[in-house]
C-alpha cells in the first residue's frame, strides 16, 4: 500500500498493511531547510520544501498544512506577532475588535487578496502537484469561533457571548461565508481533505450547549460544503474534555485528531468502544511528554496505542497536537518506526 491506500483503508475501517502514522511535524520542519520561523510560515515555497523534506525523511502517511492558528485572523486584519522560535499569534495588546462597537469591522473578505490565506492556497497547490498522487494532502483551517477570538480576545469574547450574542453571530456568519469560499479555493488545488480546528468544542473552554449555539451551526455549513465537493472532513481539537458527540453530529468527520479523553469517555479503551466505528481516531501522543521522554518510553507508548486502537483500522498514530517545534526529530523517527514495524493485527 502507498500512503493514500493505507489512509483510505483505515478511514474505511479496514485493516491496513500497517498503522498509518503522522506525528504533527510543523514548525520543526523549518530546520530541514534552515529557514526562519517567519519565512517558513509565510512563504509557500519555503514551507512546501520543508514539509516535503519531512515527509520523505520520515515516510509520513500524509501532510497536514498547519503553520499556525493565526493565518485567517491575519487576513481579517488582526495584528500578528511572529516570534523567532515559536508559532505566530495575535498581538493581545492590539486586537482588531476593541469593543462591542467594533464588530461591524468584521466583513467578508476575498481569501485570494490576503497574504496568509493566499499563500496557504499556494502551499496546497505545490504540495498536491509534488506529492498528492501518493500522499494525502490535508489543508488546516481554524474554525470560525477561534478566528473571532483572535480578533476580539478570548476573555472579551466570552463576555460578548452573553452581552450581545447577536453581534457575535453576525460576525461568525461573515467569517463562515469567507471560510466556505476559502475552502472552495483550497479544494480546487486537489487536496484530499480539510482539517478544521474546533478548539472551542471542549470542556476546557465552554459548555457543549454554548458551543452548539455559537459554532456548531457554522462548522456544520463548512463541513457540508466540503462533503458536497466529495472530500473528507477532519477535525483537530487538543482541548481537554472535547465533545466528540456534538462534533460528529454537526460535521460527520472522517477523522478526529485529539489529545485528551473526550467528555463522555473514561479511558482510551472507552473511546475505541464508543467511537471507533463512527470515525477514525488520530492521536494521542502528548507533545509535552515527548520533550522529556526516553526512546524506550516512546516505543512502549506507541505500541500501547496501536494495541488499543489499531484493530480493524480506524486509527492513525499521531501526536495529539503539534510536535515540539524546537526539538530534534528523533522521537518523530521513533514514532514512525514503531508504526512501520509493530503490527499485531497483520493478517
């Protein structure tokens, strides 16, 4: 099997030749072509070169185009900080929306006119042209509520949800319309799937009921659009106590990438029993744990996860969030090696 065959088999809950693998190597790949974090994140040619080098070095089973979570917010007008050795983030001292009166500043935008989104479209096009015939290319898109939180600031947004929900919904509608157009342009490059980051759908941020009110309907529209184009919807959510049930209801994702045990589960085994036939599970190696872990411990953890999740497909061995951006790739190599050599379910 090549990587497309392997991923499709596991997503269709058929036993692949081995467990597909993708430690989420993003910022760390900049070291493979000696680029700065800024140019890696903002130049499609530089980023594509690094991601392809990582895929070939590690024999990864897909490429996910995660650079940072501020891509879309930047093009909506948010000022972004670009640190030397970590992912870009919004300038918390200068949010675009400084008060409730500023919500009218959120307008639909043309994704091709913004620097970050247009470069992401270009990145996907390069990756599809160079690797897409054998390796799934998965575009990474931040969810509408996450984008709005970057424009307003998370704590102020929380207050606005109660004080003026109509203004919040108005802004989310415009962001969603833009994201649907953005996804259309990404899909036109020939990518295989779009991964939506739905961080707010977790107990660590808000209640399930609030998420269903303020983001559920919008991501449902985006997911329906992606599916209408014959492509896969994937979710990434590294929040604590994520809402698998609500997100499956809204988006019917082919894959959920996660780090922590969902709100309605007690253990990893419980996740497999409850959701293993409803979606494909990707994770759940902790990037923070990897920083101090020994090679033997990484090997043991990977085997444990394959034992729990790997039977009958439906599992991708991965980190539950981005692989540490300033660490060596040694543990990533170990993760990939275990996936290729440890196969207790091989027929």
